[in-house]
């Protein structure tokens, strides 16, 4: 329905592909193969970026990390269920990625890591969201978050190219996962493994945090994975 795709994800439960665009437009593609367009964000007057940065799937719900906050899409109903504006005082904040575990929902933003109780029925209220202050540099610019085997991974954007820092939380303690000079483009957990897209390599991490494999060459070239 549009141009400028910025995010895609697939929901096995609802058998739906979700496509997000730079201007906030949304397409849902199911077994009919015809896109069902959700133009709500695109058509809304918002004094912030409408870009859909990332899409996280949880059951029949799609959590869209947007330039202004989080939008939850009910896939079976093909409608926007809720919008979370989690900045100070309910203001806009650039959310890069969302992740959930059994208890919490996490939002990696360009102004810190935010979290809330996933069982709270009123996540629309910004007062029910907290900013994590235990991370080294809690006001840092965080561009990706993912969870594997109760380990919370968080990628912080460095001040210069190839200076990103990858943290993980183990029982409430933050640790540096590796100190390699690199750019971490994205994190994603699939098939019980954490996928780390770096500037010139793709790492797959086991649940015990050991390296499963690394792809760093392809036809004598270095791959440049983004997502």
C-alpha cells in the first residue's frame, strides 16, 4: 500500500505478515494474500517521527516500536488496540525496539530503557512505566533489546562508529557481553537463539550464552546484516 518499508514481522499464531513504513503506514497480509491497510498512524497529526522502527510479535499482538511511542495492533481484529506514550509526562519518545518476558515489557529508546508490568491493565498511563536507572549510562541511546533464557540483552549506540556496547542482565546485574569494537545493528530472538546482527557478521547465541555459530563470509565477501 505504500513505499519506504522500515520493519516487517510474521505472526505464526494469526498467520499474518505485518509491514511497517517510514510514514507510519501499516499493512497486514494474511492467507488472502491481499494487504489490509491500517492508515491510522499515517493519517494522525503527530509532532514526532511516525517511523515504525521495529515490530515485536507476542501471540496475536504486534508491538510496533515507533518514533513517538509504542502501538499495539490486534492482528485477528485488524485494529489498533492501544498506544503507549511513555516519555516524561506522557510525551513522545523514540522507541527503537520492544521485548517481553513473562512479567515485563521493555522498550529500548534513544533516551534510555523503559519497562512496565506486563500484567498491568492500564499501560496507556505513563505513570505505570519506569526508566531503568541501574544500567551503566541510564540516559544512553539504546537501539535494540531482546531476551533469551531470562537474559535481557540491550545494545547501546556508541558515540562513534563501531563503538556500540552490548549489555546483558543476569539476575538484576548488568554485564558487558563483549568488548569487541563493532556496530550492533539489531538483536532478535528466534528458535531459542539470540541473533546479533553486527556490521560485518551475524552471531547466533545459545541459551547458555555460548556462541552457536558466526557468519562472517559469503562468496568471499563480508556480509552486512541489518536485521
